[in-house]
């Protein structure tokens, strides 16, 4: 039903558009840092702690 080449082209175009915004856009940097901090906190909750 869907053309594989068209989906690949659309996906690549979306990635290129996001990359073209560049690191100078402060909003993207804030969102990325929030996501990384949240992912790190989630991993810390998952890892079992050694009980003394």
C-alpha cells in the first residue's frame, strides 16, 4: 500500500530538517537536556541498589 522508497525519503527529509535547525536554537537544547536528564533519572530508578 505504501511505497518503501517514499517513506525512506520522507524520513530522511524530516531528519535533515531537524538537523538544519542547528544547535543555536535554545529551545531544542533545553528540550534535549530535559529529555537526557529524565532518561538518566529513569535508569537510576531501574538499577537495583545494593543494600548495606
